[in-house]
């Protein structure tokens, strides 16, 4: 659970990217606003109010006849200003005060730079001492003048307002409240995108029809148009490939049949043993090529039937199994294999008869081919949860579980199958037929741990 949550948090998503972009834009706009305030206020603002300056003048006037108490009171006011200002701020930014009475300096804050001249009444001036900007502002009442000095410049002003929470605090308060509205708005805005993604995800590898969802939004409409154009090009390319395979296999059947006739004619005239061996090898190679051509035709027809979308008809699967096992009995007898059918119920599936015949023939022929002489091939049929379950079990070498998925690829043959002639198309044809009929196919070890068990599940035809 923790790992899944971690992956969800750190997996890149477009929604998160848009939310981060919105938060970044808000931060940039707020920073620009603060920068404007810094630019406008760094030369005008002051941290000491006019009332404080009047209080300083009042103390200086009232205690003019008591210099010691005057110094102590002014120093107390200065320290109070520093203590109030230094809460959460930089000490160097604390204001300094200078007090003149009758033209004489009566008080000066510690660490006040020398050479600062008194500014005019009610004026804010920027002066530079050793390259450091200082803001100077004075208030004059009667014969008493008080001047307040503060470090000037935008950076010092920014530190001042940030220490009081004027910069980060609004961001920290507003961003969490903006996250949920931003997430909801982005989710609502991306609903058309999700519809397109769901339609693409629901498509099978053979479904190359254009997408039905037509978004009115310009950006998404361009994407859908490009996807439809790509699907159209892929469909046209696949159609050309299937047409080429179908034409080539049809053309190959005639010369292969002619070669078989000629070789069989030569066998009747050849008397030397080595000549008979050569002709037998040619005949076996021709039979293998003819079988490959037949399988290619079956595969092409299965794909074409899946694309044409012809309405499937109910097919009695138990009767079809009996017919095909009877047709393959001669092959099994020649290989010394016993065929056994276990089908006590009558089951019908909706499908194409030619495709189902191809499915049964390929499964049973493979089982016969790889079973040792004297063994048996068991074919069983039963119903389970609205599906017809077909099992074909042999007693051959089997297939390693790691290759269960690979053997359905075209022209792939497991190492255990190399000892027998074949093209690697049988299970690919079976998988295509199963997919066409909306079923599933799985491979298992046969009972006893020896051999292969092929399980095919097909939806039962609805009862009339």
C-alpha cells in the first residue's frame, strides 16, 4: 500500500503538471506584485510612525532641564523601538534616531553611522554612507528636531516586509485553498481527453476503425484526427499484407500439387534405394510446404472473418468434435495414438464453422504429433459458468511454463517441438480463432505432470 501511494505521488501526470504550473504562475504574479511594492516603497516607506517621532520630541522638550533623565528616557524609547523591530527581523535593519535641540545633538542611537545630515521636515531622503543606502526622515516641532535613520534599498525593505509575514504568509495561506479548485477544474477540463483514452484502451489489436468520439476542442480534435489517419494507414497496410499472403498461398498450392504428382510418378519408376530415399525426402518437404500454405490460408481466412463481422450462428460443438476426431482417426492410427472423446452433454457456441474446425484440427493434430507412440490424446468438453470448456491433453514432452505466452506467436517453436516438423503457426491460428469468438485459451501441465493440457473457453450460444 505504501509503495503504491508513493508511486502515485511521484509518477508524472498531466494533472499534476498543470497544477504545479498554476501554483508557479500564482507565485510569480505575487512576487511581481511584491517587487512593485518594493520598487515604489523602498524610498518612501518607514518603519517608525509619526506619532513615535512626536513622542520623542515631547520627551526631549519636557526633560530639557534634566539632561541625565532626558538621556535615559530617549535611550529607553530607542531600545523599545529596537526590541519591537528585532522580533523576527535582522538586527542591522533596526532604525536609529538622532535628536537635536536648539541646533545641538542631544541623543544619538548606538551604531549610527557618522556623516548623516538632517533631512528637511517631513521629507524622506536616500543618502549613501560608504556605499550603503540609508533612508533619512525628520520631524521638527519648535526648536526640537528628531531624525530617524533606516537601512534603505529594495533588499532591506523586502527583508522587512517578509519578516512581518507580508510575502510568504499569503502564499502559504492561499495555495492550499487553491489546490482543490485547481484539481477539480483541471479534471473537468480533461474529461474529453479521458474519453478518447478510454476508447483507445477498449480497442483490440485487430480493431482499426476510426475513433467514434469527435471532440469539438481544437487541440484534442487534431489529436483524434491524427490517430484516425494512423489507424487508416495501418489498416490499409495490414490489408495489403493479408492480400499478398492470400494471393501467394493460392499461387503456391498449384506448383506444390504438381510437384507432388511428379514425385509420386517418379517413385514408381525409381528402383535404386538411394533414389527412393531422395524422392521420399522431396515428397516430405513438399507435404510440409503444402501444410504451411494451408495453415497460412487458415490464418488469413480467420482474420478476414473477424473483420467482416458476419453474424455468428449456433454451432453444436460436441457434434463438431465427433466429426473432426473421426476425420483425424486415420492420422492418429498411423502414429499409434489412441483418440478419446469425453463429451456427455450437447453444447452450442456462436461462431463460424470453418474457424471452429480449424481450431479443433490444429489442437488435435499438434497433440498427435508430439505424443509418443502407444499413448493417448484425450479431448473433453463440459460447461462451466456459461462457457463451453474444451480440454485437449496429450502425453508428449510438454512446454516449459516460461514459454506459454510465446508459443502463440507466429512461427515460434519451443525447443521441445524442434524434433517434429512444423511451422509454428498452429497455436497462432488457434489463438486467432479463440479471440474472434470472444473466448480465452490457457496452457497447463497435463495430469501426472507429463504432457500438455490446452484449455479453451468459448461463450455458450444463447438459448432460443
